[in-house]
C-alpha cells in the first residue's frame, strides 16, 4: 500500500480539500483508497459526510492503541473509499503520546499488517502544524504531497516544511520523498498568483505539478453538503482540476502500484 501524507504547516491552503478530492478521484479510477483524518478539526470527515455520531472510533483511538485499524475504519458514500475519521479528542493526543514508547511511530505501527491487502493507497490528511501528529504521518508515509497556496508567503512556509522532511528522512524514514507540490487557490485574474507560481517552479522545478487548482466556489460549497466536490459538481473547474491532478499523481507512483 502506498502511503501519502498531505501536509503543509500553514492553514487555509486547501490541504483537506486536496486530500478529499484526490482520494475520490483515485477511487473513481478503480483504486482502493484509505483516507486517514489526522486533523483534530475533523474537516475531512465532515467533508465526506461522516457525522460525529458515526465517529465511534477514530484516529485518536488508533494512535493511542484503544482501537485497531479495522475498528477505526468507516465506509464512505464514495465506492472504494474508506475513512479513519477524526474527533476533537485528537487535539490532546500530542500531550498524551509523550508518555508512549516510540510515540513518533504510532501511526506506522497501526498501519502494519493487513492494510496492504485491503487498500492500494492511503492518504493522510495532516493538521496545519509540524507537531507530533504530522511527524507520525511523515514517518508512516512513503511520500509527501504539499498543497501550496499561490500567495506571497508560500515559499517561506514551504522551506520550513522541507527542512522538517529532511530531518525525518535523516533520523527516522530515509525512504520519505517529495511526491509533488500542488499549487492551490490559483486566481488567474491576479498577477500575484502567476508570479508566485513562477517563483515556485523556478525554485523546485519538476517537483511542482503542472496542474493548478483554481479558486472555485464549488470547492468551498461541497463540504457543507458532506460530499467531495467531484460528486457535488463534477463539471466545475475545481473538480476538473483535481481529476487532472490525480492523473498526474498516478503517473508519479511506482509502476507496480499503477497496475494494481
């Protein structure tokens, strides 16, 4: 099973929207997908229509050992897409995990075993921070996908994240790689968006996906209906962009995985 952490320590960059819609797009093309909501806000869970009453077990119980993966997983209305939801309890997990042995490897340990037989790919929606929850995700992941808002401070925040990735790679997970950087909230009417995109591509080159995700009101409306934008309005520019991004992402995955 391929494990991809969707991470950026800056909030409001479209990270959860990217995780939800990429997971949906991959499932629509035949992949068996697991999405882990590792953000205490639980927006990925809400965006997939999993209300609080359905979150009996969650990523909190998974990390603290109170539940195994099978107990924490819930099906979504999207065929071939399963979810480990998040509850507000997760906000206290970073303090609670301090007393746990190998606290940085809790998620990695939880995913060992039968997960490889049930799913082809796992997306991990990280919180907007570089704390213990995100560290767990980066240690459990094979690669990281970075949603990056096309705005002035984007590169500064990205450099901090890449430094963290290098530390994780050096100390815990030498196989961790950058799968790609996805430019989000791109406004073609704004010259600043074009300048930021040019700067990011000049700095990172081919790491940046060709596809850019535009600002689109349908992407913002979809979570309130409990469905991904690809289901809410599959013909809107945002949905079409996420389908294109999914095709690019698949092209960057190992060939043996693509044949699965």
